[in-house]
C-alpha cells in the first residue's frame, strides 16, 4: 500500500513538473523568439483588423500637415490598408514586429519603434494615383518622416523571464522525467504506472486546451495594450494555435501510452483461461 501511494505521488509530481517544462519549452520557442515572430508577421498583417488599426495610426503622423476632407481621409485610409499587403511592406512590418519583441523579451527597456516609410510611401502613391490623382499629388508634396514612430511604453518588460526560461524548461523536463522513472520503479506493477502516466499527460493536455480557450476568450481581449489591441489579438491567435497543436500531439501520444499499458495489463488476464485449458488438455 505504501509503495503504491509513494509511486502515485512520484508519478503525479513527475507528470506535473514535466508538463511545466513542456509549456516553458513551447513558450520559449513560440513566444519569446523574435525570429519566430518574423514568421508570423505576414499572416498577422493580412488580418483586416490589423490593417484597420494601423492605417489611421500611419495617416495621423504622415498627413498631419494636410487639410483633408472626410472623403479624402476615407479614400486614403482604404489605399493605405491595401498598401500594407505589399510584399515590401510586409518585410518592413516583420522587421518592426521583431524589434517590438526584442524590446519586450531581450532589452527589457521600452523604446520607440518605427515603421520605415520608403516602401509604404511609394506603394501608397502608385495606388492613390489610380484612385484619385488629385489626392496623390497632394500626398506626394508632403515630406514624410524617415520613420513613423509608435510609443510602446505600455508593453510589458519580460526580459528577466526570457533570461531564465531556457534553463528552466530543461531543468523541469529532467526533474520530471527522473520522478516518472522513480515512480515506475517504485510501483509494484510497471504497466499500471505507465497507464497512469498516460492518463496524467492526457489530463494535462486537456488543461492546456482549456487555457487556450480562457486566454483567447477572456485574457487577451482585456489586456491593457492601448493602440496594440488588434495586433495582440491577431498575434495571440496564431501563437495559441501552435499551443493547441502541441496539446493535441501530447494527447495523442499520452492516449497511445495509456492504451498500450492497459492492453499489457488486461491481455494476460484475458488469455489466462485459455492457457489454463490448454495446459489441462496437454496434461
């Protein structure tokens, strides 16, 4: 009885710590890595909500000296949103988003992040000349700044978290694995211990799926990120999709382990009567 209780405690602690390590590894790979952010930039910028958010911010600084009518502002906003889909600007946007993430997870110091205007200006003028030549001429006469800056003081400082994350998830995986092995060794029946490990990891995968739902539906929409609300929502959707995929892979693997262990427990019991009959007949 004591062995079973000790084994159960070791297995639960090992599975919990290992899952913390898995989540920390995912976070380190998907969230804090600026290079991964670059890969998400194109998908984020194709989001209509992002373009609707960025276009007014860009126009506010770029056309501050112009006296534009409401119709002109509407036409210009539509053209800016279309221009944001140009490959050259998507690259520019990816660079800017990478800078934002480096400010959050590496430098630890909020900074002014700016969009370079060269690609945006040329694409904007080309498209605007087709839609409204008069407005295109007016915009061409303004002197755009080299960069359009955005204040990101409201973004969190997570540099300290990122510094310890790589070491943390490795320690958690090793410690969790060691406890799981100890639990299997202590348990009087290793197949039962393996089945329990599968069930535990399956349960933790379910908790991850629940966490994704809570973050998507409740946490992300209520973060105080000011001008970056749409950016946060779009980026969170892409990032959390990978967490959902990770949870699904973990659930499938855990289900296989639990099923195989369950078969290892019950198959001998099922075939035992036939062995007894065979042994009796042979005798």
